């Protein structure tokens, strides 16, 4: 547990935020890689390439995303994109099983 925020220095709180954002960026990049592999297996090569490119970009930009204010916005949008792509791929997967 990170402790009571009121008893911690602003630097410690900021460091925890940066660490949390780095971990989130890493998890999102991993998730995007898995989604790209799934899209590829379903024959959605263009989507797979785009998602793989995004995964690599999140990996490359992780430090910038962790320390900047725009990183919160980018990670939020990436999270919403992941949810959307998961739903699309689940639908395509169900369609592939039915046909």
C-alpha cells in the first residue's frame, strides 16, 4: 500500500503517479500486441498491422506518457480503443465460428 497521500511529500506522490503510468503503458502495449495477434489470426491484416504499430508506439513513448499531462489523455484513449477493438474482434471471432 502506498500509504496516506496527506503524509507523503509531493515528490513521492508524483513518483508513484509516474510509476503507475509506466506500468499502465506497459500493460496496454502488451494487450495491444495480443489484440494484433488475434486480428491477424482472424485474417484482419490491416487492423493487425495498425494495432501492432500502436503497441510499438506506446512502448517507445512510455516514458513521455508517464511524465507528461498529455500522457493521461493518450492512455485514456488507448484504454477506450482497446475495449473497442476487443468487442470488434470478439464479434468477428463469433462470426468466423458460425460460418
